[in-house]
């Protein structure tokens, strides 16, 4: 599973060296305190979200997480060389694009951890079949990305973000109706729509926020954009994964395994486990659809069509 990525990575390295032009920006002083505060805050926050369904005594990690993140923001506003230049968020396109990406990645993070279990443990796909089931999503994303780049000459980033996220939300709404015996065409079609929505929205949101950063400081903006997406994915895995786990456990008979993978290995629990997990997944995908729709509205309200550079 890990070794198969090595040749892919080598091709990517060669492509970067051959195809990508070199760029340079002004030297910036490191911000070790900001790095520590952000890492401690996010680790404690994610830990709290994951443990909450199983242990309500999470006051200590929650306090550490919130305190560290507040201290991080105060420090970034104070230090002359912040790791995260918060002034970027004064630009509506940067803040709107960032928050839209975060909410969409929250939904996407939950999708990946939930749908793979649904495909294997509920529908009975092998790991290879489950991987192949994501091909329509990848195809839709690539196609919409190309189409979005063509539309970029005539349709503003804000509109493309809103349209793409609406498609994204519609796909989550569709997947919330899946049954324990959904057919392969239904799953593939829903993932295709989801891929199209993400392929249209995400590049447009990135283009909008990067347009606010001066070219010589693009590295800072790009790094922050990537961090925002990773942050959303981590929160999505923690929050939506915990929601599915809690709902699944609550729907199963007392004393049953808390994992769908363990439950389906017990013949007496297979039917109940498949139904309980599908119901829990449906609830999660409804929440995901609402989060993505909120991101679409946020993009329309906050983002603007014009470009405004903000120095970092």
C-alpha cells in the first residue's frame, strides 16, 4: 500500500523539476513558538473530538486546545514574523476562499473514512474493488477541473465556487439515501457528481485566495492554503468519524463490537451492523451536505469578483 506510491512520487518529483518554473520570495524569520502553539492546540482539539463519544471527561485536553489556539492567534498578531500572517484574512477573497475550502474539506475528510468502510463492510467490496469505486470521483474531478479552467475566462471564481459546492452538497444528499444494498451504478454516479463538484469548486477557491497574495510572497499564501485544507480534513475525520462511531454503537445491541469491521464477522450481527452503519452514515452525510451548502453561501456572501492584493 505504501510502496506503490514511491514510483508515483518519483514521477511527480521529475515533473516538478522539469516543468515548474523556479520562484523566490523574501526571507522570513522562523516562528517556532507559533508552530508549537498551533501544533499543541490542534492536537488537543482533534484528540478531544475523537474521544468525546467514548469518554466525556475531556475537559483537560479541550482546555489545552482552546488555550493554545487563543495564545497562537494573540502571538501571531504580536510577533513581527508570524508563521500565519493573519492580515491575509482581511481580504474577502482570501478569507472566503479559505473558509469555503475548510468546510468542504471537513466534509471530504468524513467522506473518505466513512465511504470506504461502507463499500467494504456493508456492500462487501474487496479493498481493490473499493479503490476502483473511487475512479468515477477522480474522473469527475479531473473533467470538472479542466472545464472550470476554461470557464475561468468568463465566469468569476466566486460563482464557480458556489456552483461546485452546490453540486458537492447534492452528492452528499444523494449518498445520504444509500441503502445497505445499494448498487454499484448508484454509488458510482453519486461519486461522479461529487468529483465534479469538488473539481469545479476547489481550484476556483484556491485561485481566488492566491490572487490576493503578491507574487513574491506566493509561497506563504500557498503554504497557508494547503494548511487550511489539511486542517479541514483533520477536523472532518475526527468529527464525522466520531459521529458515525457513536451513532453506530448506539444502534447496536448491548455488548456488540463498536467497530463495523468486527461486527460483520459475527453472523448474528451482520444484518444489524449493516443497517446501523448505513443509518449512521446517512446522518453524517446530511451534516456534510449542510456544511458544504454553508460554504457555498459563504462564498457568495464574502467573496468578491475583483482582485485585491494584500501584502504579507
